[in-house]
């Protein structure tokens, strides 16, 4: 079992942000998390990363029992790629520094790096096709280049779980395709992928499970073929929608 959430709730400022979440992720599964703005997706992922703790219920991630574990050890096993992370990166940091900071799951590079870390960081930049940018300041990179740097940062600690939280926003169709190919090969390398998006056409064939969140609760979860279907989605959104599948991708539009 990679993730095991049992009746997990999270309260903040008098609000219930997560409400009795039961969620089990097994090895070999790759999950899509869907939900409207404010549904609780990012809150759930922040908990997965150990940035927040359950107010009620039990959470176990990669055998780390929340409340009985050193959370920094867990964080190094999880790569987190999010659009929101972009604004926290120090603008003058270079892609190589940012990738290296992934070893410590830190924002900014504060720890001492060794020569073999630098070699590994360079190798990752090469794999992502952005070696030529390694000395440039982050602030001078395009959106797509920044996303690739953040993927590199997430890969630096060789994590077991990779979380993508709306990570493809703002990318052109070709950059998106390239990153989708990258995600596909990471899934094949035995990493568990958790992918949050509002754009269902980003649901790649590697994904086999979906979690639909609504108002902090699980609306439905299970195999894509049972969850991403018109009847369930209309109930989920409370609106009429059209769903089509084409080349293994899903397209949902408001009717
Ligand atoms: N620290 C906090 N205190 C109070 N409310 C919060 C806090 N953090 C988040 N929220 C609220 O919790 C709800 C869920 O937020 P969350 O960021 O998890 O949504 P989301 O599903 O990721 O939405 P989006 O698709 O817009 O990113 C929102 O209504 C948000 O305003
Ligand atoms: Mg969010």
C-alpha cells in the first residue's frame, strides 16, 4: 500500500476542508484527482506531503504513520510539482540550483551539495532537455521551461510518489505533449503518479484510477471506466455534460 487514508478530516478556521476521506492507493496504480475550484484537492495533496496533519482519522503514506514519523524523511520520497510552487522559487536561482534543492525538498538551496549531486543534477537537466539553461536565472525562463525545472527538482531525490497539481497549465500543446511523454515514462519506472487537473484531456492512458472530490468529500472513486462516465460526472458536477473518449483521452464539456 502506497497511501492509506482512513476517515481523514481536516478542519481549519471553523471550516471542514476534508471530510472523512477514505483513500487507498496501491503500488502500480496511478490516480487522477478531479474537483471544482475549492473542492479540497490541494489540501489533500498538502496532507500527503506532510505539510498539514489530519484533524481526525489516520493517514499512512509509504509506511510513514502520521504522528509517529519524521516528516522530512517522507517528504524526500515525494516529488511535488505545482504551478503554485513557481512563485516561491527565488527568482535569481539557476535551474541547476533549483534541481539540486530537490535533494532536500527545500525551496532555495541551503544545504551543502556534493560533486556527485551536481553530476546527478546535470544528468537530470540533460534528460529534460534543458541543460543549456543551467546557468540562467529562473525569472528569465518561460513557463514551460520553469515547469521542466520543477519536474527536475522533483526527480532529484528519486521519489516514489510524484504529485502533479495543475502542473501543465500555461504550457503550449507541444510542451504539454513532451511533459506527458515524460510522465508516461516515469509511471513505467515504477513511480506512483497522482495527477490533479481541470483538463480531462490531460488524463493519459497510464492512469487507471480516479478520485472525485466535492466540498471536501469523496464523491466517487475507482477505475476510470466506472468513474469518468457521463452519468457519474453529471451527478458530480450537478450539470449536464458531454463526455467523449478519443485516442485513449477523455474530453468533457458543459452541455
Ligand atoms: N488555511 C486555510 N484556512 C481556511 N480555508 C482554507 C485554507 N486553505 C484552504 N482553504 C479553503 O479550503 C478549500 C479547499 O481549498 P483547496 O486549495 O484544497 O482547493 P482545490 O480543490 O485545490 O481548488 P483549485 O482547483 O481552485 O486549486 C477552499 O475553499 C479554500 O478557500
Ligand atoms: Mg488547488
